[in-house]
C-alpha cells in the first residue's frame, strides 16, 4: 500500500535574517516557501510483530498509557507473542525498518491472568469513576468478552493508510476465532488520544472533570471518532498535567491551545464491520 506523507518546510529566524537586504517581494516569497508542502511517496506494508519491534511498539503505547499504571513491557510481549492476529506498519522493502504503527487486539478473556491486563482493567475502572461509568465498565469486564483494540501510528501519516490495516485485523480475528473461542468477542475497547480546547477555568475546576463538549474534540486518529459514534458508551480523562498543552490540528501556527485527553471507547463488536466500511468511505471522499 502506497501513501503520500506530507512534510512542511519551515524557514528558521536565522535564515530569514541573513537575507535582510532583500526587498518585500523576496520576504513574501519566503513566507510562501514556509507554506509549501512536498509529497513523499512511501509504500507501507504489514508485518507480524517480531521481538526486534519491542521498543518501537513500546514507544507507541507509552504515548497512550500516560497516567495509567500498566506494565507496558509485558503488554508488548503479549502483542509480539500473539500469532496470526495483529501487524506492524513498516516501510516496504526497507531492512530493519522502524515501526510506524501497530494494529492488533488483545482479548481480556485470553490474557485475563496477565498482570498488565488486570492493571489495565483496574486503572480504567478507576478513571471511569469521575464520569459515572465505573460500574458499567466493571460489569462488562466481568461478564463479557472484551478485546483491547490497539490502533496506534505516527501522527503525520495520512488517515487512508489505516484502512487496509483495520480490514486485515477484522479478517484475522474472524479466522482466529475458528480455533480459539477467546476471540468470540462481545465488545471492543479503544483508548483514543484526543484534544479539547483549553479554557480559562482554574486548575481546581479542571480537576472536577467538567463534561466535554463532543463537537469540540479532536482525534489524533481520525477514525476513532467513527468508533465513538458507534459506541455503547465512552468517557474521557484529562492528561494535560502529564503531557502539557498541545496545539490543535493542522499546520496553522495560530491554532488554539488544547488540553490533552484520553477517550475510552466501548463498542459492541457487531458494529465493527460497519465502522470500518464507514472509515473507508470517509477517506475516499
């Protein structure tokens, strides 16, 4: 699968000051140059996770698990040791390519005895308390087969690159459940990296977890919004104190300041195929 990745050229202050003798026209050209994009043709391919991918996968997951006390190393080992389900995103035909993304699912029923899975469930139930969703989440963990969907990639990659990986993941789970009943799933759980406009409330008020206006949320992975719209329920928790503020999406340097959040999304597995179909239609528009 081939994709064009956009990168931005930015002229530093030192570069512009060295041209102080130029007229206003050349300054305008410099501004235009700053706004130029170049297309880089990159072909990605899916590979099974290998042991040498451990640190690349861990780095991607580290960005998700901010403020969650979970053994990420053990989680990475589960991902790597799981056969036939899940893949990494790498540059095609490049030896020792960096991990640009990881797409997989981990069944809580299959791995329920692992410390990292127990920690993850406990931490999420705790985070859900402030939103009044802890009992609902705990009941699903206890009575239903839930799979954690890991959908992480570099943020500068175009959204359409994710579609074939999502489709492949569905096929892999369908095949796996023919021989392994732990892949007979009831729910999917995602932890999405999201942003919300920072407001002028005091830090004390922020700690009260004021309800987020859904229309103001920005998603690091655009398709997570499709999962949210098909969800049974979801909740948010702020991680700004751990990550710092961020800028809103796009390339505009005047973009507003954003608080960083994690949005936990619980989706009935019966909606999965429709979700991926909707994602594919979005990128084709």
